């Protein structure tokens, strides 16, 4: 993805997510024990397709690595399903959330703070590598996927979500930050790079995602309309204001579902490492 902006450093990305883990403002409520349960329930209510991709129950007894643990709901589900669970996150904040959560629940995980672009695991160590909404924030997503390939066993599963470029969210951001600011020359890639979450965030077309995963086989890719595309949640805190509040009341959700079913922000990918 060629952009004029210099790629952000890993420290810039880390600083952004140390301020607030992904979903923290959207999900966490009440006291510590209750708010993790609320976050888990709301996460799967708003994003039921997570469980379809992750297939938690199928990982019982398997060695699973999650890259980017966030608030820890998916990590919790893998541990509860009986996976031999490992986790890696760039931020101390996410690691603290997960350690607190797992201590409360008495669940095991081997969790490290570090860079997913340089995984500290031996070759062919894992049956499954899972990552939800993380890889597109890395300075070098290709490097993360190369590392994931390396640490997977032959026939091991890769289960990831990355952002889809041709999305309703992308169109909304382009209208707000390009067209309405009289900068129609600003590309969709530049809009994602500057205005969707951490600096340097990327989004991919389906062909670009296929190229990104060229080492893998049995690559299954599909997109999902999200609560962000449909404005059915409090997502988008960074863009809060009168325009967003008004849009939530008039948004043509039925029309989007009917006419733009493949314009979802989330691109779900399941692939396997060759034998």
C-alpha cells in the first residue's frame, strides 16, 4: 500500500493503544468483575461472527496463539474451551486487563508483551494463530503474517480479521474528512491511515488480502457488515459530534443491508499452512 505519509513507528502505534485498549470506552461498565462480563456479552451480541471465525470449541487441547489480546474476551473463550493458550500484545494496558480478568476467573494463559512482527516462539509451535482486528495496525502487516506462518504447524489454522477497504465505514470517513473538508483528492487508503484508530491503519480489498496471504492455502475470505457500518452501537468515539448523533437517527440500515451487503468493514479470513 503506497502512501505519501511516512509509516508510523511501532512506538507511535503502542502509545495510541496504551491510552485505551480497543473497545474499552464502548464496552466496560461498572465494577471490575461485572464490567468484563458485560464486555463479553456485548462483544458477541454486536459481533456474533467472531465465534464463527474463532471456532473456540474446536481448539480444545490444541496450542493456540492470539496476537493482540485486547480486553481478553476471545482469549477467555479459548481458555474456557480448553486450548493450550498463548497470547502476545504490544501494550502493557491490554496485558493488565487480561491478567486481571484471568485471575478473577482462574483461567490459564501464557501471556507476553511484545511485537507480533517478531514472535518469540519456535517454528511450527502452534495449531492455530488467531488475531482479531490487530494486524492492520502494525507498521508491517506482511511481517506479522510471515511470523504467523512460521510458528504454525503444517496444516495449522490461521484465523484473522482485517479491515475491508470498500466499506460503509470507509465511505463515511471519506465523506467527512475528504469531501466535506474540500479535499476530494484524499484517497480512501489515506483516510483509513489518518482517521481510523491508530496512525497508519490499513484496509484491504479482497484481491489485496489474497496477495497478503499468498503463502497459505484454502484461503476463505468474506466480509461482514458491522455495527460501525450500520451505526447500531456507540462505536466511533473518535468521531463523536452532532453529525454522528444525527446520522444514527436517519441512517438507512435496511437499504445498506439490501444494496451493500458486501460493504462491511470486517474482512474475516480462515486459511491453512500447507502440509
